[in-house]
């Protein structure tokens, strides 16, 4: 009993096609197989600011910056978003960009304490302690002294700006010790 070649192939192909099911079933199976785990396209993702804050705490500064940029695209440019972008740029060492972003955030909301505090940090990093002292005083007043880190930043800024004032005074005045008689010395300065 010999089977004919083309007829046998036709029956085999028809049997295979019927085993596959409908064309729609194949695409549903492929979609289910390729879908990421836990992803629900009907729901919104986690807030970009929250993700950015967590990444910044973990030391992933570049990824935090990307998350903040995503938050800016979803929420728009707000004082909170600008402050977050400034904080990420501060951590990345981009002090000029951080200062510009934080000043924009403060311009949008003059009472936003985190932006004011972070601007003070940027100014301290740039060696502008007297200006940072004023900014920290403003943050301290708006916060009513409730946050320990702002209090500590203000204390450091005051110490550093006072130290720089004394250093400038010492540089301007030259002191000399002059001997006057037996065991007597006079301290002279040039004013």
C-alpha cells in the first residue's frame, strides 16, 4: 500500500493547521508569553518623584535624574520637580546647573524649604559661605528650626563664614613683635 506523495503532504499540513487553533489564539498566546511580569497596562506606573527620591537615597544619582525628568514630563515643571532635579545635579557635582534649577524652584515657591536648603548646600560647595549663611537662615526660619539637618547646615555656614572673615582680617594686618627694653615686648600692627 503505497501513499501518494502530494496527497499525503496535503493531509499532513491540514492536520497541523487544525492543531494550531485559530489565528487569534496564536496571537493571544504570544502576547501572554511576551508580557512582562506584573505589568498592568491599564494602571499608571509609580510616581517618578518617588522613584527618583529612592534612587537618590541609594546613591544612583544618574538614574534618579532620569526619574525626575520623567516626573517632569508627567507632572509638568513644578517647584518640587525643579528642586529634585537640582538635588540630583548637586549629587552629580553639576553645581551651576543645580544652582539654576534651585533658584527657579524658589522663584516658583519662595516658601519651599527643601529647595532653599539645597541652594545653601550648593553655595557652600562653591565656597560662598556668607551667601549660604543667609540662605540657611531663611530655610531655618521657614522651617521654624524643626529640621536638624537645616540647623546643622546653618551652624556650619556661620562657622565657615566667620572663619573666612577672621582669615581676611588676619591677611590684611601684619603684626610684628618689637622688643622694648629688658623682657618687654610690644605687639605692633599696621592698620
